[in-house]
């Protein structure tokens, strides 16, 4: 406990000096910088290789901070943050003058979130400033869900990574855009539209593809080094056997693997429930990368409509999308 407290104090000192720090959240690990410091936020972009103009989420330490960094907070936003903060929900709102252009990519809106991890919140509260903290990995790659993932990805570029254990949720936050006429789901995550209707009496409409950019919205994203293809459960193992004739293949699967697979096939079994699947997905993709596979064949999970499983499908589709040259 004393050692962890010392690490928190060191994290606060580094952030106050304009450095970056790897911090755990309940979704994924973030590469954090003082969100009020332009040069510190630019350092995050540089380390990640993140394109300028691609907005990052601003993380706050308490719900009332939303009024400092949003110019307008509609009643729907108030109900959502009271129901779900701290938690894996990002609200896109008209930005206030306190939010630097580098955080929003020059857009008139800002994504705000209060994470539900005690280490992150302790650092943010002691710093007394919001934290810009996109996922702590190279841009477009698989997000980290353990401290060692951050160290493997970013190495000496990050002077400190606080180890808060494996991330509880495992996929990025739900993003809801409240800057227009009606709330729009811009990125699925651990909180679903059904949750928001039931717990906050807010009806969130499915994104129509219009609107300003939000984090994680590029067609190709969340991808391991290996190429990713998706297969229906009934076709998975035949596809694996066919691909294994030509190259080293990794498999993300649910349930037991067949006993007669070629030795060149690496398998990672993920959880049966949708929450377990979300928790396990990124670690599975990273494990297969570490085993040197050339191709990952992932089962297309059957998921319930309006569940966290839809977030998993979203991440798999982006991981398997054609990659920019």
C-alpha cells in the first residue's frame, strides 16, 4: 500500500511537470496527460502516433466537473452522469473555453468521462486538473487491458505505468453524443442504450453515421499486428484448417477446440458470457500476436441485441477491416 501511494505521488508530480503516465481505468489503460497543458497533450499524440485533429476524451475526477468543461449540459446529460458516473460512459457536449483545441481537434465539442478506477481517480483528484487519456498503445492497435501491455507497447516513451490490475470491462467506453437535437450512440461499449433508458430515462438513438468525429470511429482500429478475419461458429474450424496449410494461424474461440488441430495453430479461448468475452478479447488478440501468428481467425460471437456483445462485434469488425497503406 505504501509503495502504491508513492507511485501515485510520483504520477502526480510527472503529470504536473507536463509528462505522460500510464493509468488504469475500468475499460482499458490510458496514456494520461494534463488535459489543460497543450504541450503535454501533444506529447500523447506524438507517442501514440495519433493523427492530429483526432479528438481525445477528457477525464474528470467528479461529476460536477462537467459544468467546467462543457458549455451546455442538457437534462439528458445530467441524468446520464448521475446514473453512470463514475463508469464507462463518455458524454459528447459543447465544449467550454477551458478545453484546449488540441484535446478536441479544434471541434466545438468535447468528450467527457469520469472513470471508475480508484487509482485513476486518486491521481486526477490530487492533480486537480482533467486528464486527456486515450488508450495507452500505438494508434490503431489493440488497446491495453493490463499494465504489462502498456510497457510492451510504449516502453521507455512512458516514464511510469501504474498497475491497477486487469481492466474490469475490457473494451472502451460507450460514447453518447448530446450536442445535437437528440442523444446519439457514437460508439458501443459496456453501457447499452437499454441501460440508459432503464436507469436514466434517456432514449439514445443509433448513430446514423453523421456528426463530428469521435475516438475509435475510424473503419480500421483495435487491430493486432496479424491480419484478422472473422468466421461464423459453424465455419470456424474448417477455415482455420484451410488457412493453416499456408501460414501460422491463431484462433479466438469460445468453447473447446478440436483435439486434432495442426501444431502450427495457436488457440485462445475467451469467455462464454458477453461480459467475459469483452473482458478477454484484447488480451486474446495480444497473446496471439506474441505467439507470432500471421493470421487471426476469430469467431463471430452470437450476441443479444443491445448488449455489451455489440461492442465486441464493433471492435472485431474494425480489427478485421482493410488497413490504411
